[in-house]
C-alpha cells in the first residue's frame, strides 16, 4: 500500500497530466466534460486508497455528494464526501471510530484533496435533510465510493421514500430566485 507521501505525488501528477492533456487539445465542450469526469475518477481512486488505509469501522460507507457525487469535478473544486456510519457503531468501538475518521480526513488533506466532509448515520441524514434543501440536493446526487454499499442503498432508499418532490421543487425555485436577486 502506498504511503500518504506517495499518494500525494501520484494524485498531484495524475491531476496535472489530465489538465495538461485538456489544455493541449482543441478546447471543446465534450473535452471539458471528459476532463470533469476523469478528474472525478482520479479522486475516486485516491479516496478509495485512503479509505482502505484508514481502518474504517466495519459497515461504514464513503459516498461522494454534491457535484462530485454526479461524477463531475472541476480542477479547483472541493471534494464533498459523506462518511455514512451504521447506527450504534460508536457504542461497539468507542474512540476507534472517531480516530479512524479523523485519520481519514487528515490523510485526504495531506494528499492534497480539499475535502468537505460530513459524518452521519442513516437516521441523521434523513433528519438533517428534512429542513435543508442543500443537504437534500447533495444526497440526491450521492454515489457510493467505498465501504458498505448496502448501507448506502439503505440510506438512499429511505431518503427517496421521505423526499417530498413538490416541496423540494418549491425550495429550489426559491433558492434560485434569492440567488439571482443578490
């Protein structure tokens, strides 16, 4: 398994190669979209390596959220992730879960990823999303990266069942109007 320093070098070199290839080619919309997808896959690979090395608790899942969850990543965008934990995991492994998560997030920064992270259980995802259209949007665009895909599917199924599409549409419309009025 590669060290954090080796992963940092691999990540930096791989990202630069992708950007250089884009800049050397004739700029097109298709080329730009391809770059965004390739950058997301490059980050996916790096995150999976870091996740595997972090000793995360059994049953935990790492998910990409937001624009990164759509599989698109701009060169200088932050990388939004959700560490999804099974209910009660802290009771079985007191302190170890917090330490593993802190180590994982720290290693992400050490590699050069500008990480934006949230750590929640399925229940917390549902509760937090009920009153926040930003969290709803992020979860709508989520995709699993590493760990327990079954936990991710459970969260997604419960989230979609609780989702009020009309209320979401109204909230997103209001958000757009407020953003444009600024």
